[in-house]
C-alpha cells in the first residue's frame, strides 16, 4: 500500500540491547536514578509529568506511548454500608479527575502563612 493511504500503518522495528546495572521495583528510586542520569525509564505520564514540566527529565520518544497509561483504580470492599468518610473520598477523587488529570493542570501555588 502507498504511504499516502490513511489506512496504511508503516512500522519501523528497532532493536536495542540494554544492560541493567541498576534494578529496582521502586518507581520513586527508578525515576530518581533517571534524574541523576543513571539510565532511562518507561512509566506512565502521571509519574513523570512534573519532571517533564520542570525539565529535570526529557521524553526520549514523544511520538511513542504505552497502549494504556496504567490507570488509577479505587478499590473498596463493598458499596453497601460504606462509611461516610469513604463515600466522601470517592466523591472527592472522582471530582478531582473529572476535567483532566491533576498532572495536566497548572501547578497551584499557595501563599505561605507568616
């Protein structure tokens, strides 16, 4: 199919051999390692949005993304007899994500109390 066909997808496979002298199952440690130049990481945007905005990390392949960004899930044992504070938290978290994820919004600056 010609490249101009909108239904045609052109794939380019690139093989890269990686060594991992630093391994961790702690996302905070891995992101910090990337900040220090120890390596690269591939996580959902939510975990690195502030670093991208501040310039402490740079996206290497901005045109590439995961099929999903992982998602944020709210788990609770049951909706029956849910405590009021849990119900309030559910309403708050849903409202927080209604318009856009928090990491897509401008940072809120708070005045410090004297």
